[in-house]
C-alpha cells in the first residue's frame, strides 16, 4: 500500500494501472474514452500547471478511473485556463493521488505488467481488506466498455479544427467533392472527427452496435472505425458489422478499429505487458520507409503471425516490432494501431486521413 496526498474527487477509483509518457496534454488524456477502466499514471512529474480548457477536451466527460502524479499543481498559470485540475477531477468524480514515486511505479508496471489498483481515502481498513476489494473488482477484459462510452444515437459531426492552436497541415485541404462517411463510435476522440471533417468529409456518427445493414441503407461512400476502450474480442457486434462492411465500402480503422479489422479477417489480438501509452512511439511506414513519431494508447495488439495471406502489415513499431498498420490486398481497407490525429502528440501521421480520402476517390493505392 502506498500513501500519498489525495486531490480531485473523494470517491474510490478501481482501475488497471497504465503509464503515459506524454509531456503535455493531460486534459486530452483525461477525456480520452479509451482509458475507461484504467488508472493513468503520468510520468511527467508536474501536472496541472496550465489548468484546463474546454477546447482541449476529447469527449464530454472524464472516463479514466483515477489519476496518479508525482506533483499536482494547485494553481494554474495560463491565459487559456478555465479551471484548476483539482476542481476538474472533482467535478467529474475522478480521484487523484500525488506525492508518490511515479518512477518506481512506472518500472513496476514495465516489469510486471498492468496492475489492478484502488485509489481511496479509506485509512481505517487493513491492507488485506483493501487488497481483497481490488481482487473483487472487474478486470478491463471483464466489461464491455465500448457500450458505456459510445453515442446514444446517430448524430452529424460537422466541426473541423475549432481551436486556434490546432494543426492545419496542407495535406488536409478539403477536396472539392465531399464524400459521405459513417463513423462507428467505439469511443471516438473528437480530434479524429475534426480531422475527418478537415479533409472535406461529410461525417455521420453512429452507435457502436449499429448493424451493418442499417449503415449500408444510408449509402455511405466509406466507413470509419474509431478507437475505443477494452478488449477487442469483447466487441463482437463491431466485428460482425465490419465483416459485412468491408465487402461493400472502403473502410479505415484506428486503434480499436484496427484490432476489429484484424479479427474481421481472421487474425487475433493479445494483451500486451504494459501497452503503449504516450506521444513518442517511433513507427515505420513500410510502404514508404519513412519513420514517424506517433501518439499511442492501447493495451492490446494484433498478432502478426495470425493474419491471413490476404492481409499485409504496413506499419511496425520500431521499439518492439509490434504491428502498427494493416491493409487488405484486394479490398479498399486499411488501418493503423496508433493515433494520427494525436491530441496530444506529434502531427507526423496526419497524412493517413488524406490516404483515406484518396481511397474514397479511387485515386490512391489501397493503403
């Protein structure tokens, strides 16, 4: 049991402990739906110094189970800040703890894998009692987190980059012919949807369990499969829909969407030791031999050896050689494990949204 100083909500928080190595962007991390069921440890030691801003939210609420930091700033200093980190966590019912040796905890997760944890202000129960409560809590793989974070109904998303601080690279100049796409919301970050709109796409967002036929009835030009939390094998409805969709329209997947496509074609996924969470993962694009620094957030990965002959690995992680991208040899389908929209993170991979547009127009290779 480790004792630190509590901040944020006084509620208990059960979650699997993961560490994120991003130096900035804590608010985007807090509001990323992919963290549902997880407690996030930030390796950057000083968190909260620039406060929080509504422009930086990646969803409408905080999804993580708890936040662990070395030092939580009590007073923000930034002209964009609308509130303090402590108040933000409290408002959304998320507990935080500071004053811990986060480097030691990071090494522990690195060496022993993701740990189930409890952040609590209960100082009367014994260590044994608290450990037993943790053992009784569900693992990430025990829950269908996607249905907890997805949209309740079909909606139109028409907002591009809203902040003056957003990247607007030349590759995302809108083409003249707008294509209509359906985006499956498995826990989509807002910056993914912004990036699709910035490409000139007409975006409609649907719930994660929407049947493929209900999507095809709308005659979209393409389908996007978003990121999201949890074990991809639990998302059987997404895999079932994707099996029909890839035979009918071009499909692009990111993160969980990438894993769903791997299952769609008969591949497998596995739980990683401690996953990839942060904005500094090097990836090589095997189609161009270019290296990009990427933003990532996933605890599961695609087993490259399980993929059929019809699927090609297009990207690999240079740290551990894990699969980071796929394409189908015959069908207009491709995916990446990482987050080209960043938020937070580098913008090296925004070209992938242009690749999707090129695929919709039939002008690009099926990558």
